[in-house]
């Protein structure tokens, strides 16, 4: 046990490609806990070997998480400390672990994050797209109908949207994004982050699709897709509102003129009504 004498669950981020990104703290935690819960123990074996981590490991993945979480909770309650890792990056980000963390916290056992690599944040930081507000949407549905439906629900979102995607579906996903978001919406493909063939390219969606379609190399490896949020519609200027209201008030009652102005210019009915009253009083 390390860092403190109380049994706890460590959420340990591991590299997404470049092993030099592994923190010394993460190595020490993995070397000293009682057991490591890994998404795939065979996959993580190379990481363990590289950093001389000899700690016993057990699997925790989508198919056994419920049952395994109960077992790991019992070990924590007996005073053992456990580290949770995924195949790469930060656990729980489109990876197993939510059920375990939720269960452990419900029983009052400390959960301690050991920060490190995360493809979502790495891609966002280098994309050139707005980073003040963003939404991570994980993987889109495999089937086109469901994928289009999901994208339609996100079309008006003003935040930067971030997706993970399979290289096999990348081209189809971009086609659907062009259909829903339009050709000019800016997007970024961040591929093979921290690896030898790392590629980060930001273009209008139509250009990004054309580039990917004409270069098979861009349809390989781990992919993060980022799409700029929808532009917020600018409120109609006071001059425009007054001009429309003035014309309508010549023929319509205040309430009806305000309602029509609201519909035409996309402003609130209350604002349109207040402005209509002011105009009427001036006359």
C-alpha cells in the first residue's frame, strides 16, 4: 500500500501510445498496491513488463464488471488497496469502471485519481477548436440510421463535440456529419495520438472527408473526431425589431404584431411586446 495507510481504490491513467508519458507516481502506485484491476490483463502485460510492475492483476471489463466489482469491494473492505487501469488512457472514459467506482464510493471507501493521458483532452488541446465548452459523446452508433439520429440531436449544440471513432467507420461517419452539420462546419481528426504516425488536422468537414477518402493511411489507428459547435444566432438588432413592429402595428393589434415579430426575428415574445408598447406610446 502506498501514499496512505487506508485501503483505497486508485484510478490510474496509463499512456495512450508513448510509454514516456507514464508518470512516476502512476508507476509507484501500480508497483505497491495489492492488486491491479485491468481491462485486459494480457494487453497490460507489456506495460507491466516495461516498468517492472510485478503486482498481481485481475480482469475487469464490460462483461464481468458487475460481479468483479463486488469481489474487489470485499478486498477493499479487508484492507487491501486496488488500482484500476484501462487498456490505454484514463479509466472510465469510454472504458469500464463506472460500476466499480460508484459501488466503492457508496461504501465510503476513498477513490483517488492518478491523472495522466487522456485522448479526449489531448486532441482538444491541439485541435484549434474552442475549448471553453465541450461535450464528449463517446462512440457513435454503428448503424447509419441511429448515427444520423444521434447527430441530428447534436446539430444545434454550441459546444465543441468530441467523438471516438473506429477507423473502419471513419469515412462513413464523416459523410453523415457533412449531411447533418453541413460542409463548412470545422472539424478535426486526431489520429494515433502520441504515436509515430500521429496526425492532427483541422478543416471544414467537406475538406476533411475528401482528405480522408483520398488517403487510406488516415483510415487506420485510433481516431478522435472533434466538431466545432453550432454558431449562436445573433439577436436581431433593435433597429430591425422596431422597423418590423412599426410596419405591423399599422395593421395589427399590439399582441398580434409582437407575436409575428417574435416569430420572424427569433426574439422573445415578451421583448417584442414591450418594444411594441413603447412604439405605440411614442405615436
